[in-house]
């Protein structure tokens, strides 16, 4: 089982960041109870661009709910 690095909420979106099978990559899982999304980021991106990543997650889930 992959080690969980971080877990937090963005409004009603639960975000979990865990180790990926790829070296130096993290798996980001997002779930709001209705929609689920997963993607990988580098450790550098997560450490330095977390705020931008969170904004993109929030925007993606908001646009998905409107459809």
C-alpha cells in the first residue's frame, strides 16, 4: 500500500497525496463524493506549486458540476 504523504480538504473535495509507482512522482487523488480524479505530479511540483495545483483542482471540479 502506498504511503500517504498528505491529506486535506478543498471545500467539499477530499485530496489525498501518496507515493506513486513512478520514481520521484506523487499520486494526487481527488474525490467530492460524486466525481473522482487522479493524476501524478513531481515532488518538486507538489512542494513549489501546490497553491496552483489546488486552484486547478477546484476549477476542474466546479466545471464538472456545471455540465
